[in-house]
């Protein structure tokens, strides 16, 4: 693939806020979706002649459906609090990658067409007509945002640029300018059941192979069940776990946990994907359709619990949205939700994160681990953005930070956090989230990883850290690809259950 | 009744009407627009009470801004806190007899105008001195600060330099409230001060000053983090369930 050459930023001792350099990333344009990909999702195949009217109409439609969008477009005072918070700004220094400037790409149009001030005095309030140039800016810069929500932590009004990026992308898709990467994947998941487009037989083959590998390695017949009716747990995991390295090591870890705890479990060929790329634009309907496959599989298989594997955006959608979209959860009193709730075991949170499950099993002594098996490792933990700022684990606020760390510390002896301001709610995105994990955005991805690479470099120097654990398929894929460009070894990257897998005692 | 009085009285009736109608419409519009998904910025409170506490911290001490940038926080807080005391002090023109607590904060309000203007000056300086903030500033961002500073400075001039006839002013204000218009003291500084205030009232519901009501409607701040225990469905989204 022809990717323009670019300089890899230099890692400094601290994360520095650069002076802005106008337009330095304007050339970054993700590949647009082809006609069949677009039409498959019900979007126009190419930029329509009446794109401008369609865009304004769609914006009006979204403004009526999403309070977030309406309030966020009104409330910003241009205080500047967010300007140094985005990893893409820190890595690229393009001012349109400052969250407020990214929002303003839409806000200027909102003001022009939807507010009295912008209709009467456009220049005064920075309102602009929706021209082709503005649309091109949207396409370029709404695909340089990973929807990681870091800016929303620091905004005095909680403005979440992700909401605006999602709306921008939805409008773009709606006028015929969708993104190839995300829209192609959504087509596959809606048709086949996973982002990679793996059919059932291929999955079954792979899982059999993995069972053989585990047995050869440990001498224990750990199973990788799929489509088993009446199993207690349905595991929904990102399809990358089936094939990619280091993802597959975590899948092996989950299987060992279920085996050791004696929990009957299954995966599903029909719902073989945890990631829901419908999150990446504001298309509720597409996101709902993708999530409904999981409900349908759960009903079909008759499972009592639904557990989600290591995947950041997936966990946000599962934890925060599944109950809304599909009735997987509690508290619904309509027939649609009751049908699902009747089947689920109320003794467990639904859905449950694999880290919650494993951590509980270790703490209660139901599975045994030997952390010294990981003594060759000095581990740090990368909080994935959508887990950190869009979800929770456990019963307490902040459980998404404490539970993974508790779990890591129970299976390794050497652990060091990266510095404050780069972890927890302040964590930096890997640089590849939110639909940017595609080779045509490699420059954006590499530069966007600079803040994380800087923080990692510091714990490597200070504590000889040689493994960065994480719980997200995108983070794993992104870091194995871009960290080597900063001089790190890709074997430093892996899932928490890769560590569990080594430490767990199987009988 | 002089023409000037008539103009000012008319101006304030119109400005008050536009402010009230504009704000009520905006608040109605925010509240009727659904928030279909649970999107609090986590970690977030898991109870309603917790959300009230989170929101109170945002409103009273600007918690998120404090995390973000100490300079903006200092200037922003000085301005808003100063403004609060100044507004409280102004209640003496609207109440007869003057509420007891207004009497108490009155002397503080006098000096609060100084910290209010200092805060505004600091915020404005950032628009020139910090390259990123300069980049995002629109003409209206500058003019808004200019307007607020002009209101503050004209008020301070009357407090500290050239006193206006506050007895007559109070009669004018109470007259407006009870629809019995009284003459406005013919004082240049006062007339500038009042005209700018009326302008600010008109601008409020069509400008970024909407951040004040907006904050209370911000889903990332006002939602409870309980999506596994509580099913959250917007009306337009609930209709989708019925098709299954």
C-alpha cells in the first residue's frame, strides 16, 4: 500500500504541548467507501448532487435526536481548556486536531444554519456556509479523532468531541462520503457475524487448532466450545482474538479460566464479534442491528450469563448501551427486555467483563494462580480509552481502573503504573481507536501514539518495564504495529489474560 | 417623562422579554431533546445523589476546569465569583426593603467588581498570549469580553469615581418592576452601563452564554452510571423494540 512518507516524532522526556502548525495534517484522508459498501448500509454510493441540503437536513435530524449534540454545539465558550488534551494534537500539532477546533468544524455550520446569530452575523460568530472545502475538512479531521473522550474529562461543560465526531461521520456517510474501513467492516458483521468476515466453519477449525495447541503445551484438554446450547456463559469477544497475535493468547487465557473454574461456556458463530463499529458514527440503527445479533444468539443458545472479552469500544457498547439497545441487563419492564431478563442469572452483572469474572474467581479462591511464572516480566497497564471513560467494572465508580490492576497484580509480581496524567481517566488513547485502525491512516496513528509512547518510555527507563498489558483488541493491534516505529519491541504488547494464561494452575 | 427615560424603559422591557423568552425556549428545547444513550464521562456517580454532588462541584468550583488548566480556572473563577457578588449587591435596586443578606454582602460586592474585571482581563490576555487560544478565538469571543469589561468598568466608575444618584436609580428600577415608570437619572456613565447590560441580556440566549443552562443538560455530567441495572430508552428508540 502506498503510504506517504512522514517523520516519526521523537520521544522526549515529557509529553510536550507543541506550537500549532496550520494544515500539517490536512492531507490525511482515509480511503472513502466504495459504492457497494455504502449501498450495503443504505447510504448513497457516492457524493450526491444535493449533498449540501442532505447534510443540513441530517444535521437537523441529529440535533432533534441527540441532546448531547445540541447542548455541546451551543455551550462551548472557547476557553481553551481542551486545546492541549488530544493525543492527535500533541502528536501532529495541527490546530484542527485540538478538540475545540474539531468541534468548530461542525459548530461553524450549525451556527450558520441553525442559530439566529450565525444567520445574521456569520463573520462575527465564526459561522460558515457548508462548502465543499468545509466538507473536505470534516472528512479529513473527523477521521483524525478516535472518539476517546479525553477532552470530555477536562471540559468545564463536559463537551464530548466524540459525540460531534460521530455526528459528523454519520452526516458524511449520509451524503455518500463514508469511510471504507468502518463501513466495510459493518457490512461484514451484519452479514456474517464478525468484523473479519470469518464464516462458522473457519472459526470451528481455528478453535480446534487452539485446543490442540493448549493440550500440547499444558497436557490439559482445555475446550474452546462454540454454538453449545445450554451452556452457562456466552463469551462475546473481538474476532481479532481468533486469529491475531497477541490477541489469541488472551483467548487461550479465557478458555483456561473457564476450564479451571468449571464453568460451562460457549462462543457463537452467529455473534462472533464483540466490537461494534456502529459506535463510531451516530447511526443508532446500525449499532443496534449489530448488537441484536448478540441478544439473538443468547436467546437461541439459552445461556444464563453473557461475558465480554478484552475489547475497549466493545465493552463501552456492552456495558453502557446493550441494555438500551438489546435489553441485555436489568431494570426493563417492557416485554422486549423481560424476555431476555427471564433467561439471565440475576446473581451476576449482565453483561460481565472477563476481568470482573476472572478477578472474582481468583479472589474467591475458585481458581489458583502462580504469579512467579510471570517473573520474567515487569508489567505496566495501559487503560484503554473507552473502558476508562465510557464504562465501568465492578460496583464502584472507577472499578474499571482498580479491577484490571488487581487482576494483574494477582498474576504478576512486578507491576508499575505509568505516570499520573497518562493513566486512569486521563489515559491516552493508543492512537488507533474509533475507526482509525487502518493502514491509510498510518501517519495519524503513529503520531497519535506519541503521548502513550512517551509515558511508556519513561517506565521502561525507570523500572525496566518490558510488558504493557491492555484489554482492547484495537490497542493490541495498534501498538504491535506502531510501537516498533518508536523503537519498542512488539512482544511488549499483550492482554491481561495472556498473563493470566501463564500464571493459572490447571488440573 | 423625558424621551431618554422612555427609551431606557422600553429597552429594558424588550431586553427582559427577549432574555426570558429566549432562555425559556432554550431550556424547553434542551429538555425535550432526548438523550438516547447512557454517556456519562466515567468514572461517574452511580446514584442520583452522586450526580447532584458532581454537578454541584462543576457549578460551584468548576471541578473539570480545575483538572484541566489552572490559569483558566483562576481567571474564570475570579470572574464568575466576582460577578456573583456584584449581582447580589445589585439586588438592592430591586428590593424594598432591601433583603438582610443583600445588606451583608453589599460591601463585598463593591470590591468584587475589581476581581471580576481582573478575571476578565486575564481571560482576555490568554486570547492574545496563548497561541492555541488565539487560534480558536472568534471576533465574538473578544467582543463578549470587551462587553463584560465595559459593563464592569462603567459600574466601577460609578462606585469608586463619579457617584450616580442611586436613590433616583432605584426609583427608576422599582418603577420598571411595578409598571410605573419613573425618571432615569441623566448620567452619561449610568446610561452607558445600562445600555450595555440590556445588550448583554439580549445576547444571552443566542450566544455562548448558553453554557450556563447548557451545563445542567450536559449528558456526560448529569447522567447516572447505572446502565446494567437500569434500562435507559429514549422514546424514538423504544419504538424500535416494538418491531421485534
